[in-house]
C-alpha cells in the first residue's frame, strides 16, 4: 500500500496523497520537535503512515518561527486545506500550540472549524508555570526545561505570555471541535495536556485524552489511536444522486 502514496510539493509545504482515488478529507499536519521547531520534512514519515491508515491527504505545512507570524502561516495553510473540502488538523509540540491557536482563531471569527483536532505533547501555556516542568525534568529526555524556556521566549517575543492565541490554555475553549490529546506521563509538558483536556471537557467539548506511561509507549501506540480518531470524525463529501 505504501507504494500508492504520492508526495508532492504544494503551496504550503509537502503534500502526501493516498492512492485509490479521492481522499476522505484533508489533514493539516503542523510539525514540531523538542526544540520548538522542526521542518515539514520531519513530518513526512508520520504523514505517509496516516495517509495509508486513513485515506486522507496530509499537508505538512511550513510556518515561521515567531508569534504571531507562525499562526498567520497556519491560518493560510488551513484555508488551503479547507478549500479542498472537509479537513482536520494535527499538531505536535509547537505544532500543537498552533493547532489549538488556530481553533480559537476560527471560532472567534465564526469560520468553519476542522472536523476534529489532534494535539500531541503540545505546549499550551507559555507562562511555563506547570508543575510537570519541574517534576518530570529528570525523566523526560526529549525536552530540556532550560532550553525550552529560552526557545519559548524567542518564539513569543514581546507578546504577553498569557495571550490566548499564544497560550491556548488561557483562552475560552467553548465551541471547539472534538479533540484528541496525546502525552507521556513522564514528559515535562504533561500538565499542559491534562489542564487543556479538563478545561475543554468542562466547556462541553468532546475530548479523548490518551496518557502513555512514557515516550516510548507514546511513539508505539499513538499513531493507531490518531488514525482511528481522525477516521471516526471524518466528514466525507456528500454523494450526489442522479435525478430520475
């Protein structure tokens, strides 16, 4: 099946197209890594697997490394994806920050929301006051808390750290689409996912929270759960019936 996958450069980054005809929907994939950066190419292995498992076209979007320009780039990429029909969004680490910020932007503008959103180990509070930043510092080998602070400051610039589009945990979470969150119990950003899931659920949002025992377990089991969630909330285009 992997041989059917086609990768091409699109206007907003690499696009992974599944074989077998029309895609079920489009997935905007916002990359991220422990250094709050990464590239769209880093997302391609996961994008290929998701395209195979779900039948979605996956757009691995480029974005700039500062706020609010990064969110502007993501909004433009979303408009491109949504222009193709039904679409969902997935974000990892800083990409998760941007995915959540995008949801708030769209909701506040009264614009069409994604069918659903998946956030993996997202940084959702740039005040960096979560207890897990300290409690899990020794256990999390993927993120150095001190380096995270420096890079977060560089990304936020002069923006108030509690601004809801920078720190979605501080925003109003009513009216968001179904959410799935993934985090490892040993990671420094654990509390961001726990708090965001709790607040979203209290706001009436459908939430599927997955906490894994460690980063290795997250890596092994997340993809299948993500694909199942995306497929369950997929909104295929209606089939036109011929008039008799």
